[in-house]
C-alpha cells in the first residue's frame, strides 16, 4: 500500500498571493531576527523590553502587509 498523497491543486492566483504574503512575512521575520541579534548583549529587563518591542514591531508589520 502506498503512502503517497495526491498533489494539491490550487488556482495560480492563490499561489501568487500566498507567495507574495509569504515573502513579505519572511522578510519581516528576517528583519526581526537581525534586530534580536543586535540586542544579544542585553540582559534582564532591558532584554525583555527590547525583545518585546521587536516582537510588537514584527506583528504590526505583518498586519500592515496583510491589509494591503
């Protein structure tokens, strides 16, 4: 018995849309990763506050990209 699955079929326009959204999200996450690396020397409350700002910024950028 084969465990292979049939390939999913989708509309090309959906693929392009998802691809563009995925690319924007990946770019935002890559920037957030770079921002986190910049804050590696921080400790304690400073680190917590810095990482919270990075996360909030990334979430806002993803939401803005989804809106338009």
